[in-house]
């Protein structure tokens, strides 16, 4: 079934729907179907004087028969009182949802009730199954007299089914204080099938108010450290209209990086907590708030300080996208003890032989086994790893000119990187491609079997997207590193933006899109570079 794109390419598409709803025009427009469901929600007798759907809607975890629909009831999203998250105090609410085969919600194909519990900040995660594969659906939530915006999502093709084309964006690093989310808006206008969020969706820290060039403030002016402050941080980001629009338009595949909890943290090791137990309490709060605000399946239900995030998504015979979690299970930063064991640093081999320890893991033993099983068993044409951080070695120099590596990314875990590369080679997996964020700049890299040998074969391709808004590394300084890193084919840290990918059986086309000015809420977009990877030929080729 072809995608009825026109309805959603219109940049005002769902805002129009929303105005209809808020203006009471929905019934008049004939859009209020399935009165039985509305009646059940209405029976709870909630009359809202503030919109409980101020954080919008989202979807994710797409399967061939369904997805997860998300919203969070929050009529007062930034409520400062931890006893009333989102301004609510009841134990729970019943929220109705409807799924339609059309953008106007005329042909309702499924409906149901979901519970919004106080203990999860009144978030709703409605797992839906039993739908047709590989097609779009539209959805909305209702409670009492309130109706949410209409979102669009989609199911994926059945395993092994012939799929000709997949279009997706990948994004990372949106710091609210330093810019507007124009990159999210422009990605939404490209109408992707799915969006990969690769981490740093929020920033836990807050700049001092006197910092120059801040365009807007974190609401409570503090670093998020507990459930209330993490919740309110997510809520504030989700009130952003550009981010809401992107979530309402396409299902999200969610990864995280460090700033969902704390800068550069490693597992239970922090740069601000001397003991693991106090950091564990903070991690429990941060992971819970993350779950509350993301369209995650029950697989990712937070279990104390654990949240299972790594997951593989199949898109017929065309692609497998595996999101890998390089934060939760990693070994501590090498050569540090409390309180610096969760902090990246430049380390030389003579200063820090521990970095090279073969037992060090970024992914943890179980996830490594899962990843290697997947690489060995995949039959997909393209095999994409959505990582938190860039994989290629980046040799830098200390002030005395000695070779050194930054330890917060894969350079702190070279033995684990080698195991991944060996498995890619041994498995013969088809067209492996790595995608990452974290470093706030655009990169196209050759993945070499042995990075120390320039004649070693290129076995995979890596693309890294720039930040949505976050501060970028110094361009001129990083250019001086490139001569020591011949596997880097392209680097630019002068712009913010995102990446848009078109996959076909024969090639992968990756567009690096640049935003004109992160401080301009109406920033424009342009294409910085476009690269192609041909089927069977690893390595990015600029076109
Ligand atoms: Fe970041
Ligand atoms: Ca990061």
C-alpha cells in the first residue's frame, strides 16, 4: 500500500488536526469515531481545564504487526512538586486510544484502554499487535473531554519479505539551552519511515545563567539528579514543537548515550559520586524518567538500575538495524579511581596500559554475545549498528606530541572494538554500516580490519551525525588530527544538523543536512555532503 504522504508532508498537518481538537471542531468535522471508547474514557469524569496532552504523542518499537504508542498525562508539565508529577495526584488514570487506517481517523481499526500510573509519572505505553505489516497507521489518545494530537506510525515488513526501499533519519545531541530544534523540524519535513535517536536526547547539566549565547533556559536551572528533575527535563524538551512534530510523524528507534544520566558515566561509575551505591540511586531515577518519556516496549521496563535497551529491528529482507547500548554495562574509564572513574580523558599507552586490557568491554558480555549472534545469523542486505559513540580510532596528540586516545568512546575499549571487527569479518555479514552521534560533528569513516595497517581491507562503513544543537569541537584543531587517521574520509564540525538515509537493495545514500543557525528558531536546512555505499563495496563514496 503506498504511503499517503501528502497529508503529512504538509508542515502544518497535525497542528491543523490539533487546532480542530482544541477548538471543539473535531465532532463537527465528523472525526469523532468509536463513541463507545470515548464513552468509557469519559466515564472517568475528568474535565480538563488544561490540556493533559501537552507533551504530545510518540510511537516506537515497530514490529510486523504493531508498535508501542506513547503519551504522558501532564496538564502542568513542569510541576515543581515531586508529589504531583505533571500536576496530577490520582493513583492512576485510564486512557483510551484509537488506531485508524487513515489520517482523518475515519476508519478506526483498533482501540483500547491503557493505564497511566502515578508511579510512572502518568506515562502511557500501549503495546499494540494484530495489525497489517508494512503500512502506516494513525492514532490518538482520549481521556475525559481531552483528545490528543493525531500521530502517525507504521508497522514494518514481515521477516524476509521483499522490501525495495527504507528511508530513515538519525539524530543525536539536542541541548535545549544552546539552540532551537530546527533540525528535528526539517527531518520531519523529509517524512522518514523511522527515526533513530542515538543519544543525548536531553542534557542533565545546566549552563550557568551568565554563559554567553544561551537561547533558552532549562526550567529549574539545576543539574538533573533525581526523579523530579529528570522528569521535568524530559517534559520540557517534549514541549518543544519541533520535537513533538517529529515524534508524531514517525516511529522512533531509541538509543541513549551519557547525558540521559551524567556526562561520560560508565555503568555505575560516575565522575561526581565516589561510591557506586549513591550513583546507583541516581541511575535508577534517570533510567525510570527515560522509560517514562520514550515509546519503549515492555522489554525496556526499568528494573531498578537496569533497563534493557539494546534491540534488533528487522525491515524485511532489506535491513536489520541493531541498536547497541555502550553505556549501561561498560567497564569503568581506564586508569582512574573514584571519583574520576566515569570520565573520558586523553591517555597514552605508556600512561595507561590498562586501556588495552583484553577483558575490558563496552557492551558487556551478554550484549556482546547477542550482537555476535545477530551478525552471524542475519540474512538482511544491509546490517546497521546504531551506536552511542564513534567506533574508529581517533589518534590525537598530547601537548608534548605523544599519541593519545580519548577514553570515553570506543578508544577506551579497543579490545571490544577488535572483537566486533573480527566478528564482522568472520561472519561475512552483508553490508555492515555503523551509525553514531556523541561527537557533535559529521564524519564518514572506513572501518578497517586492522587500523594499524593501511593496507588492511575496509570491512564496513561508519557515518556520524552532527549535533541537533550541542556545542561542537574546534574544527581547525581536529583537522590537524586527520593526517594520523587515514581511515577518516570526511569530517566537519562547523555546523549542527542530522543525517537522512535512503536504503535500496543496490545502495545506501546518506545525506548530511546542515542547519543554518541553531539560535534561529526558523533556521533553514541545506545539504552539506552526500555519500553512497554500493552493495558489496564497503566504504563511503562522496557524490
Ligand atoms: Fe552530546
Ligand atoms: Ca555523549
